[in-house]
């Protein structure tokens, strides 16, 4: 199974937010080869912008572990993806933000499920791709 993680998952983990322990367990299960992580340059840029370069280095170390286990796919946003995201962003009057729209479109294209902490985004993203929180994913998929 391929799982696309919204950047807010990495941000919560790196900043030690309330569900950081749950996310750490989730990442460990993936590193143990139960599923594959899909990430994008958009994710990395957002993490660096919010958490800073030192957090980006920590994230890179974790991703290297996934890459070593052959459980990481890094995808690029195409011009078509950006155009589609801009249209959806305009249709929703910016309610979800361009990055979040990009995340669920990339998940739709490259993964089986989007995992996000954004409870406002999940119902809308579910129109495009299977989408759950970390807790819901862990309780239903494993």
C-alpha cells in the first residue's frame, strides 16, 4: 500500500505536537516495511518553511531510512497538477489552500491513501482520494 503523508504529519512530528508519539509509531510501522511512503517536493518545501532547515535535516534522516528499505517514492508536481490545483483552489475560494489541494491531487495520482491531520481538509479530499487521519488509518488499515 502506498501512503501519501500531508506535510502537517511531518510538521506535527518534528515540532513534537500532541499526536507526535502516534505519528512516530506510524512512521516506525512504515520503516518496518508494512507500507510505502509517497512524498513530494511540495511537502519538503512546506516543512522547511514552517519548521526551518534543521527540522528538514531531521526529516531527511528519517526519509533516508525509508529509502534504504525501498519504501519511499518522491513525486514531482507537474504543470498539469498545478493547473488543476489552481482551478480547485479558485472553485473553493481558497478555503483549503494551494498546498493542501496539491497534496491530495498528488495522493490521488501516486498513492492509495492520503493521511493528514487536517480534519477540515479530509472530507473534501475524500472526494478525490481515500483520506484519513493517522489514528483512523492505524485502526482501520493495520
